[in-house]
C-alpha cells in the first residue's frame, strides 16, 4: 500500500480503506484498499471471481457495504457519471 500511496502525488482523488463488501449475506471483498491520484488511470486485472466488478459496484453503491472508509475527492465527478 505504501508504494501505491507514493504514486498519488499528494491527496488521493479516490481512496478506499478497509472495504468489506458483497452481495446479500455473501462478503466478496475483505479489507480492500485502493488509492488513485487525480488524472491517473487504473487497470484491475485478475481471474474470474476475484472481485474486480465488486470493487466498481461498491464505488457506485450497488453492493452491500459491510465496513469501509471511502473518500471521494470531487464527488461531483462520480455524480455526473451516474447521470
């Protein structure tokens, strides 16, 4: 996590700490952490069932959040994407 934090160059545009999320009673993500800097791109790769879509669904409020600290800087960007 420290190496990723160093890439943010200041305050993160999107920061997720200790995210536990899933669907219904099934918890898919356990203690997930992520930081993305403003103007940076992110590519998530992994096998089927690894939780890539669950991360995105959690950011957009589709999944059940069991525990998380989610910070969105410039939250209006996400709101505009949902329109």
